C-alpha cells in the first residue's frame, strides 16, 4: 500500500460568485416586475365629461368611468331609478342609474361622484355603478347632530 499525499483541491474561482450575483439579480427583477405590474390594475382612472365628449362617437358603447360633480337641482330619484347630471364645470352629461347601481346615502348635490357604465347613442350615460367621492377631512358632528352622511329620517 502506498501512501500518497492528498490531491490539492483547486481554489474556487470567481465564476461562482458571479453566478450567485446573477441569480440574486434575476430574483430581484422578477419580484419588482410582479410588484409594479399589479399596480396599474389597482389604479382607478376616470374621464371628465369634457374628455368623454371630446372622444365623440368612439366613446359610445365602451365601458368607462366618468367623474365629476353632481349638478345642483338635477337629482331625480324613484324607488328603482336615479337620474342626475354630472359636470366638470365646462360640460355636463345626464346619467341614468338603475336599481342595481343606486348609490349610498352620502350621494347628494355638489358632491363628487364616479360612475361606471356606457355612453348611449342618445347621449345619456347608463351607469352600472355609482361611487361617491368623499372629503378626506373628518369633522365630528356637534352633540345632538347627525353626521353629514346620514340622512335624517324626519326630513
């Protein structure tokens, strides 16, 4: 039996380090792509009446979101129907919402609203959903008063 010295193990090369750095960069890139590609789907964009009217006949029948202020004196409400006018100060559009799209109690004149639906050939916006925009500033009601978003059943 001969005793030979153990073979020398070659020193690790820099290639392993670059491979590890490349793998980490790929993982970070995939995580960043997943995070930022999902943000676009979460944002809610809407058009104003002026922007929608500028599109002309191309906007008819497309599902879009329309935003503006509910014009004074235009709310007509029945048990299963709601009609009002949205304005951006320059132009206005009549909106019709059926029973499925009836808005919350905070819906009133001079309040911002976003409606989702389609512009009809007649120029009326047929809403499938009505979303009321609200002020970020909360002011607590005085003692004995109802909060502003609650409709007083006695009136």
